[in-house]
């Protein structure tokens, strides 16, 4: 079973995502579900590459994230 981080407040932190850096992940927000590679995570946002596109998502928008 792949570990998943479900976000139900408190806010997701960069430290909680550290073990996923550089890996393909499945990310769910209220608006979408997609698969990409987590490249960076800072105080307020995470940076992913999805199908050769850069995607920046605010951490408070992420509902769940898990290794792909």
C-alpha cells in the first residue's frame, strides 16, 4: 500500500512532503486530480511537472497527495 497524506486541517507543510520530493505523485485538489513529479515545496506552495508543464499549487488547495 502506498502512503497517502490526507489534508483535513492542519495545513499541509513542506516538511510533510519532503519524502515525496523528486517522485511521481498523484495530487487531488477540489478542482482536479492529476499525476506529476514533485520538484519543490516551499512555505505556501508545491511545484510539480505534469505532462511537461510546470504547475504550482498552493498547499492549502491540496486535498491529498500520494506516491504514484
